[in-house]
């Protein structure tokens, strides 16, 4: 009764991590690169607001304005030029006021003070919409 030897036991299956051991370094490197890119991109946005233009409020003529900044107990004056913008046409202003009024109507006040403030703002918007001329800023 000399039969065939029993079949060899099945080889243990390799784990997922060991099967793809060459992919892990690539994945980690790409992940680190993307994280670094996002980190530095957001840091750049936090530092840069000094270089942005200041919005013109009631200046009708472009005039140089000096802004003083304190940097480690030293005062540095930088000239900042404020550009005057063209006035918005009255028709567009009315459309904007109507849109603002619609948005105010959609708001749900949380308390009586907030409701009173919203009602006052809506009254002002209604006055602007109903008036013949809109004041310019």
C-alpha cells in the first residue's frame, strides 16, 4: 500500500501590506506632498492680506494714502494708492436692493432684538427702492 505522499500544505497567504510593499512608499510620498502643498497654500493666504487693495469708500479721486505699520518697534510708512471705482448705475443699485430685501425676508430671527434690527434694515431698503434718486456713497 505504498501510495502517493500527501499533498503539501497550502502556503500561507501574504498579508495585504507585504503584497504591495513597493506601493507604500509612493503613497506616503504623494500624501506628504499634497499635505505640504495645502499647508503652504493656506499659509500664503494668511500672510498676503497686506498686499491686497483697500476698497474705496468715499474717495472720488485717486490719491496716495500712507499707511503706517509697526514692525518690531519700528515704524514703516508705505504709500498705498486707492483707486476710485466707477459709480454703479441706479438701475443695478435698485436690483441689488431688491435682492437684499428678498434675502432679509428669508432670515429667521432668533430673538426680538435681531427681529427688530432686520425690520429696520428692511425699512431702509424699502425707502431706497421707493425713492426717486438713490444717494451715492
